[in-house]
C-alpha cells in the first residue's frame, strides 16, 4: 500500500469522523431544547413542592443566567461547542453544583462491568454452541432444538426477557434480593466483586437475550465453511472429525465473530437503557433516562457526547486498520 494512498484514505476517514461528531453534537444541542418545558423552572418547582425551596421568578432568572439559558440560541450553541472543545461538560441542573463529568464517572463503571462481562459471556456461549450446531446439527437432533431456542431468543424482545427474570428470581423464587443501594465502585477487589454480584441479574438477562444472535451467526458461518474445498480435502486425508471441526472449520469461521465482538465492546458506553430501567441499575442508560425526565440538558449532552466519541473513535480505528489486512479497500 503506497503512502500517498494511505494519506488520502486517512484524511477522508478523519474528515468523516469529525463531520460525524459535529453533526451529533449539534443534534444533541438541538433535540433536548425541542422538548416542551423549562428545566430551571421544573427543577425549582419540584424543590418548592418538597418544601426545600420557596421559588420566585427572580431565582429562576438568576439560574438561567448561571447556566447561560438566558441568551439567544446561537450564543448558547457557540458557547456549548467552545466548552466541549475545552473538555468542560458543564454543571448538572438537577444535581447542582455537581459537574456532569463527576456524575457520568459515577455511572460509567457500572455500565462497563455490566455490558463487558455479559457481552463476553454471551459471545463465548453463543459462538461455541453455534459451532457445534452448525457442524453437527444435521446428524444430531439436540442441536436442532438449540437452534429453535436460539431463534426464539433472537425474536423475543430483550426487555421481555429482563421482566421475566425479574419476576422469576426476585418475586417468585426470591434467590436474589432487589438491590436498592448500589453506591460507587472503586479499584478494590471487594468493591469490584460486590459490583459483579449486584450486576448478576441484569447481566443474566442480557446474556440470555443476546446469546441467540451469536449462536445463529456462528451456526451459519460454520455451515458455510463446511462446504469449502479445504474441509473436503481434510476429510479425504482421513483426519479426525474433531480436528477438522476445531482446527479448520472453527478457526476460519471465527474471524467475523471476533470482529462482531470488537464492535459490540466498542458500544458498551451506550449502556443498556431498558434493562437498566427495569432493574433500576445505576448505569449510563438509567442516568440518561432520569436526565431526560428532569430536562437536565448538560447531563443529556454529556452522555450523548461520551457515546458518540467512543463509538465514532472505535469505528475510525477499525476503518484505518482494515486497509492493512484487506487489499480490496486499496483499489
């Protein structure tokens, strides 16, 4: 690959990367402001009803000045972009005077633990069972039953699975207590193990609902690989069936699965919105849901910026690496 081609390709991908982030940032600024209501007035009204504050229009006006909401929309937009370029996500309206970065940093570890563990477990189970089903499904009926079960899991909405697990293991067979205090996570073994325990039920719902896709994908890949010439050649040489399956079939079918796993892990900062709401799990999805209800513009913007940046960066890195391995992109 020539250096000139790589420079042109890199600049084109970089331009698309920057354009994607800018468009998303602009939409993130505009969409919350299209929702009816005023976040300052709504927050002060809730405090007044709770008896914590006796609000007045003067207080509302002062808070609007503090958050820059008294200025025209273009001034707000330019100030918003300038603050982001400086790495300042602002101050939460609902949790004043906590910064948005601090609030997100509290929720993000819970989402990373939940989605990283559940994604990896579902990938391992779905990939290996799918390989067995794709290779032996014609000869053994039990793998056909696995295929039917995987198809049902793929079709059923994942929030239905989450509700069933909640009903079964908390209310019907109360093996797990309903968690009400999650606290925070620090870098100690005790804290991480406690977070894993509290994440077990939400993770179980994600593992069960997403395993079907990995299973069906790997089964299809293995079924395609079985018809390749190198598999027929290995069979003609008299190699063991297990050797042909794992050394030749499985290894060649695994590459697309690894790519899918990499992309899935790159999206974990987006959280699992519905699952986190059902289990009241304090991750990014739950924080986004609460912020939307409370019209907390800075927190909504901060979460969407985080998700946009991580997903766009992961895709940008993959785009840059692909030409090194796929010569078709160089044409």
